[in-house]
C-alpha cells in the first residue's frame, strides 16, 4: 500500500557494489575513512557537503554543549531501563532518546522554528504574545538551574560574535529576549536550547535536522552513562528514590 505522493524513488545518501561504498558522492574507503573526522562526516551525511572550518567548529561546540547535563530525564530513563534489562543496551539507549522531546533536550528544534517564525514576521513582541495567549513557554529561554544565565548559551553566543557568524537567527534570539519584559513582565536568560539553533542556523545547518544535533550528542552521553551503570550501578537506587518521594493518595 502506498501512502502519500512518492514519485521519486531515489536516494542521494549512499550506494554500494561488490567493491565500493559511495557516501554522498565520496568513496568511503578512498576519501572518508582515515581522512575525515566524525563531525565533518555527520555534516556531510545531513547536508551533502563537507563543512567549512567555521561550520565544523560550531558543530563541535554545540555537540559538546548539549551532550551532558547530569541525571536529566533521558539519562534516568536509560539507566533505569538498563538496570532492569542489562541484556538490552540498545533498548536502554533508545529509552533515553525517546525522552528527548519538546520540553527537554529536543526543545532546540522548537526554538529554531520559533526563530524562523520571528524572522518571517519581523515582530518578536507579537510572536511572544501569541505564544503566551496559548499558555506556551517561550522556547529557548529560562532554565530551572541556570536562572542567572546559562553558561553554555553565553559561551556559544560569545563565540559566534568572535567568529563573526552572527546572522538573522541570533538577531531574532536577541530581539525576543529584548521583548520579554514588555510582553511577559520579566526578563529571562537565553538557555542552551535557544543558543544552539540560533548559532547552527546562522552557519547553515538545516532547520529540519536540528533535533538530530541533540540526539547525536545525547547518544554519546547515554553510552557513557550505560558503561558506568555496568560498573557503578545506580538505576535501582534512582528507582527506589522515586518510589520513596511519591506518596499514595488513592482510595
């Protein structure tokens, strides 16, 4: 059964034969393996082109920025899953990635789309008011721990200024921040999920693939946590702590 309009049965990602593998027009063994770092390879896979030095620099920076932040929901989900199913390493990684949604980690994609919306309308204040009218949070702003400013976001934006790559998305981010006191009655700091899409979109990374940045980075982190879980298990400790923290109030 065919669903939707699919009239172009082609892919430009990869092909292979008995003697070679071609990825995005490049020979895997002749041009990529041993010659290309993984961040550049990731950029090539997503965009079809090798990154410039500046693009690679910022891709590396944001991957490092978002990979790890302690026992956040995705990590807790992964470690508790692995504690219960130690034979399913892949399942534990998947459990963690499934927790990368619009509120935590995956919110960079939501913020990126909001930045594009602000650029299109040219009116940050109106866009913020529209969100508040729907009782939605302002994506890319505020942080429960870094209430005085997210150090990751501050560094990424400073690097963007130093490297001269600040463009319309970073400008939109700052225009939103400037509009907050008037529209919501208080200021909020830019968080890492606001800085990442602004920086990555301004260096030419595609909007549709933004969530992939967070997923790729967090996968590395989850593998590290699961390796630690094999030698220093805390999955059941977290499970017990959760049970102890919640009181039953049913009949």
